[in-house]
C-alpha cells in the first residue's frame, strides 16, 4: 500500500469544480433530529476552507446513517448543510437530490468560492454498489475529486472509489494527516513501537495482531479478547468472554511473538464480577485463575501498572480498543489508566478511532495525543496492512 498520495496542495484548484467526499455521518437526537456532536463536520473545515480560499467551487457529498437506498426524511443532510454554513460563516447551497435535476443545475451554476452539499448519497442504492453509471453522474458535475472521508476509505463505494475512474483524484488535508501519521507509524516508527489492543473479540483483531507482530517491539492485549489468550496458556477464565475457535490462533500468536522476539503482554490480574451489569461488584483476582462463577470485566491494578510501565519508554504507541467494559464506571479503570499512560508517555501516540478515542476524549487527554483517527473500521484495516480502496484510487505523488 502506497501512502504517499497527491493532496489538494499538489494541484491547481483555482476556478475548478471539486467533488469533495466528506464524512458527515454525525450522531443525531432520535426525537428531534438535532446534531448532537458536530466533530466530523468540524474535521472537514480545513480542507473546505483551503478549497474555498483557493477559489474552487466545492460540491460536498456524504452519507448519513443506513437508509439502504430509500429516501428517509430523518436521514436528510439538510441539518448538516445548516450547521456547516454556521461554522463556515457562509451560505451552503443544499441540493434536494444527488444526481437529479436540482443537484446538476445547482452544480452547473456554482462559482469559485461557493459551496453546495448534495443530499444523502445512500438514498440511492447504487452508491454502496459502486455502480459505474452513478459514479460517472457524480463525476460529471466536477473537474476534480478530493477524498477527505477517512472513515469510509475501506469501502469501495461510488463516491469513495468509483468516481476516481472519471476524475483526477487527490486527498484532502484530513486524509493526508491520517496517511502521514498512521502510515509513518507502520512503515517507519520511532522505536520502541508498542501496540495496545483491546476490545471484545480476537476475531476482530486477528489480522491486526498478525500484521503488528511483524512491526512492533511490544504488543499489549487487554479487553475481552485477552481471555482467549489466557485460556490458550492454560488459565481458568470462569464465564469470561471466550472464542473457543480462536484458541489455536492465540497459541500460534504467542509462539510467533516468541520467535520474533516481540514482547507479548497479557493481564496478570483482572477485575471480575458475577454478572455483566454496571452495578456488579468488582473483585480483583489473578487472570490465570478466575473463579468458575465469575467473568473478567477489566484489567486489574497490577496489570494497569505493568501496561503503563511498558508504554513509558516507547517511541511510538498505537492503541485500538478499550481494556475493559468501559461503559460501566466500575470497570473503566483499566481504560482510564491506559489513556493516562499514553498522554504522559512523550511518544508519538495514535488512537485508532472507536471506543478508545471516545475514552481519551471523555477523560480530557485528547490534546495530549498526537493523533486520534477519524475512522474506526478504516483505521483497523489500515493496521491490518490491507489495501484501502478509497486510498488506492488516489494519484501517487
């Protein structure tokens, strides 16, 4: 995978019509439809401002939710257009359709320095099918394609990959940052390189662990997935989360780490409980001998210390997935300890989206982290070393 892609600063956008793929998939209030968090809209502002200041006519597009090709009033992008115009301090022209009469007429009339937003791309079933005719109709409105929706680059949809067959395609500033920082961490990390992996399932992270065993100096495993590894070492895990069919894989990974000289750290103690509930009473037990009637819910205090010590001297740290049931306050200690350790490490720190990003932001450490990825699934596939269709389609430098 080549991460060295052309960006908006490598081409002349003056007077050009630019189709800009953003990630405006924002959370909304179920009752009122009001946007509850505009972080994704704000993340697109640097690229949008750059294009507008350089006299481009911007045709922004995005999906919202999962309408599955049906027109759903509650998933219209109209509230996003309103919020975007407030943030930019200028009018955002809103198209009532995607490639229909309203959109094409408004795109044709659009002048340099102006911006419009198309209606929800996924209202058309052809978007997710990467239909060539739909991709071409999107491309026909513009002269250049700019991809700035990192959260969707792992999907080969019409607006994320298909349009690049018809237009010169470059990255926006958001994707440029993701590629430089995450690509740099994987290709040429400052050492020691420590990967911290959590979350519920081993199956979600199989390829990530495999890929990182080739690159990292230390791999730390916490969260629900740790219990499959503990079981693979002959531990008793009680009623903890277990992927029986992944025990063999866990054994292979432990052996591969040894063979490659990679330090693989697992929890030594665990906060366990009798039931999966936020009111459950946490009991600290040894990870290798969790009582039969209890389940592991978080890493214990000794493990918090060991994991924090392991990241202390690191040059690069990548973290993906919480250390325990972070949504229950009694079992959020491990994730909190990890967030604090990363913030204080002095290393290049990268958080791969999702729950770990939410944890760092909630705890107020976000400004002490080098980079918080804007894509959950995309950053996972990035860490797996997979080719991302929405990046592969961009012009190489």
